[in-house]
C-alpha cells in the first residue's frame, strides 16, 4: 500500500480526461500501437491470480477498446468466450476488424455499451445471467465517476465471479508522469505520448481506489501495485 506521508495536500491533483476515446486519430493510434508486452502481462497476471478458473465460461471485458486484450484472453483461454464492451464506435470498429482477422467471431462479441448501463444495481438481477469472470484494463482512469466501473461489476457479477482489473496509478508529481512518458513511450507517436501523460494525470491513487471499493461494498477485493505505474484489483465475489 502506498505511503501517503503527512502532507497529502502536496500530492498531484487528478486531472480528468475525456471518457470515451472516440476521436478517429486517437483510436487509430491506439489500435495500431504495439501493446504486446503490457497486454501479455495482463493475461499472465490474470492466469496467475486465478489458476483455478473453470475450464470454460463467458467472460466480460469492460472498456475493451480495439479488443487487443480481449483477443489475447481468447487465445490464452481457448474454451472460453468473451464479450467486450466499449462505448466508442471508433475503437470498436478496429476491434471488429481484429476479431474477424483472427477468425474468432464465434467466441468474441464486441458490443457498444456505455458503462454503467444503469446507475443502480438491480435488486432483481439473477445469478444465472452473471459473468463468471469480469476483467478490465485502463477503463477506470477514464471514468469521471469511478463508481461507474464498480456499479457495472456488481450488476454483471454473481456469487463466485472472478474480478480482475488493471489500471494506471497517478504519480505523486507531474514530473514523474513526464519521466514515465519518456521512459515507457519514448518511440511512440506524439498522440500516444500525450494520451499516456493525460492518462497518468487522470488515474486514481491507491487510497482513492480503496475508498471507491469500500463505498461500492466491494471492500473484499484485494489490490496491489504490479509496477511503478500499474495496480491490480482482484478477488472472487
Ligand atoms: C485506454 S482504453 C483501454 C482499452 C483496452 N481495455 C486496452 O487495454 O487496450 C479505454 C477505453 O475505455 C472506453 N471507455 C471510457 N469510458 C467508457 C464508458 N463509460 N463506457 C464504455 N467505455 C468507456 C474508451 O472508449 C476506451 O476505448
């Protein structure tokens, strides 16, 4: 857990970024970027976190973007199907093409869905329509109201659902965010470097995510930093 020290007021204030990545240039740059290393790491951590997942099932990828992780998951879990939800048509269009190119239309369904579909968790939701696995990468920091993610997780889960979320952590200083861009996105196009910088400033801190989970009644989920800029939140409901 991050040590906040005594002067929390000196910490970098969150700077929200637009929720949806629906600008065509931005979506293209993101869809064409090489995320092999971090996205394989995501799937590997998911596998290590849940070594006892059922042999097959239907997973939900929230904020799937152009579907790169959705596809990597489908390759790593060949008996599973997966639904990817995103509200950006520009992103989904790249995703539809990628799914078709991989010939995985029978196991991957991408849908235009704004998260959360509803502000409240329905009292009548039935365990029979829940997903046994819900995962998400880099959606949380886009959300103006972070409770959107946790509300959707609750709405789409049932008893035993495995939850695996990864996102960026906001650094304590603006200068650190700049250094991360130079270190990890040195050769990327300017549009991606800018996105990465803005995303670091929009990300939530560990203590903020902890408060969100408690507020959502998901305090049983666990959380840890897995790099200098990424955290994971996981658990079984
Ligand atoms: C940084 S991208 C991550 C995409 C993908 N998960 C990945 O790791 O490559 C964030 C995605 O979340 C989507 N998004 C942001 N807010 C959303 C919302 N409220 N509902 C649905 N999608 C949203 C954006 O359109 C964008 O495609």
